[in-house]
């Protein structure tokens, strides 16, 4: 199983728009990453799951445009910044390649839980629009970080 964990793209400040949609930079960086992944990796995902926040939804729509997930995109309330990572367990048990689009601290808590068996917020901080690819290919439920792509890597 491949799990692609994405931090939403850069958004406009809350003072400009309280819903915090993606900024122009956020759209550009997300499209660049999504295109790069499509061209350089054999990513075939069943679905893209995102938080209920607008910036995560817009990020999911951009990735969907490039990766064409079989099941499309779907919002889950628990993928918000302080969401309960335990609620992701039924989705992971399906053992299908998926993409999760969420926020800080949900992302480092999820990665820490998968790697170490406990949530630890300060284990990881990644820039907006970044993608972590994790895999779990055995019955021991041991997760590995396969790769990490950030907007700064792609020129």
C-alpha cells in the first residue's frame, strides 16, 4: 500500500478571506508538484481524501486534475488540523493506494503514529504543497517513508 500525505497549498491570510482559499502561489506550487509526481512516479491512487477546510479541498481538486483518482475526491471532517488520526484506521485497512490532504499538526501526528506508534507533533514540519509517500508492504504493519517532495526541490 502506498499512502501519499499532502499538506495543503499556501492560502490567503485570514484577514483577506476568512475561508482561507489557496493563494496564487499555493495554486502554482500545488500544480507544479502534482505534475511532477504524475510525470516521474507511477502514482495510481484509488481516492483523494481531504479535510473539510477550503484550502485542503482546493488542493485535492488540483491533485485530482493531474492524478485522476478512480474514486475521485472526498472530504472527511476528522482530517482537520487537530483531527483524530485514529479515525483514519478504517480507510487504511482497505489497503489501497490513497492520498490524504490535511494540515499541521495532523500530518506530523499521523506520520509519527505510523512510524513510531505514538503521536508526536514535533517529529516533522513540511512546507505547504509537499507530499510524503509512505508504504506498508508487509503483514507487520511497518511503515516506511519512500520519498518526500517539496516545492523547493522542483525548479
